[in-house]
C-alpha cells in the first residue's frame, strides 16, 4: 500500500485524501485523487492483509486521466521512476495524443491530451464487454446513466460506448469496449468496483430489481463502517456499489475531524 500511494503521488500528482484500517475485516483502504471526495472522482486502493499479488485478468482496460500536455507528463513520470508502457503519441487511427502508464500492481492508466483544463483530471474507467447493446441497456436501466456517444473503429475491429451522468468534458465516464467477435473475458481478482452515490440505497435497490437486473448485495450497512450500500453487477460481472450519500458524508466529516 505504501509503495502504491507513493507512486500515485509522484507519478500522477494525486493527493492522499484519507486512509482507513478496518482491522476486524482485515483490510486497509486509501483514497487518492485530485480534490475533495465531495466533488471529485477518486481511486480507492484496497490492501487485504497478507495478500501481496493479484490476477488482473483480461477484461479490465484502464483508468483515464485528462491532461493538457501528455508529452511533459510522460517525461515527468519517467523521471519519477514510473513505468511507461506506451510513449506519448497519436492514438491509432486518430489524432488525440495518449500514453499508457502502469502502477506497481500492473493497472494501466491512460493519459489523454486535451487542451481544456478539467477541475477533476480523472475522466474514465474502461472495461471490456461481450455484448455492447446489452451493456448499454444495463447502464441506462440499472445505473441511470446516459449514452453520451459511441465510436466504431472498423480498421481495428472494436466499438466504444461512453456512459455517464453528465457531459464527458466535465464528468467521469465509463468507456465500454466491445472487440468484435469477443463475447467473454477473464476478470481475475484485482479490480473491485465503481461506486456511485444515492440519496436512498433501499429505493435504488428496489429500482434495480424492478428493472429486471440482479442485486449481488441487498441494501444495508457495511460491517466495520456502518455506511449503507447495495451492489449490482453488469452482464459481464463488473460490479457497481451504490453508497448512501448521507452516510458517506458522515464518513468524510469523521475522517476530517480525526485528521
């Protein structure tokens, strides 16, 4: 955990926002990002006691960070000792400048160059899916997201769908990737979930079931924390947790008072 926190600070310029150790459940969390959790999308790192490696599988793609100068960012990351797996340059079949960096566990981070400055540079989570239309339907009906845009690349035989709760230039999005003819992926045991706030976890749980989708965890408090959550999975098994907004804000206030 310490090495990963240090990496995110040095290579990505993130802040350690809070840290918690849940001894009775034998795990530790660190929350990192570019601003307060009330207004920013953050990365939640989890260390499970005694586990020192994970299988990333083939289904998880990457996290995304939007920056005004990816060439400079790559140079800075190399200087800081980070691992650049794809140097800065135009994306295949396009003009947008990107690069890929790997963290100590092997998670890929895409650096995406755009001139406009975002208040929150964290911009996307990319997951591979086996049935794009079914996945779009799930993210609309179960998660309440909008389909913001799609992009098809016949040359490299893939289609992308960008889903989210607001405009892509100011809100984080899910980038769903369908590789033509590929219906399933191994997921490994490393990637956990995305989390979305809701004002009423119990109503959200009922709405998900009413829409015909599966709950993997009924609404209720998390052991050792008390915050109420419910959980659901998409057609490929990717997990989303809905978190009670009021409970979450209490967590933040308590963490701030301890700090």
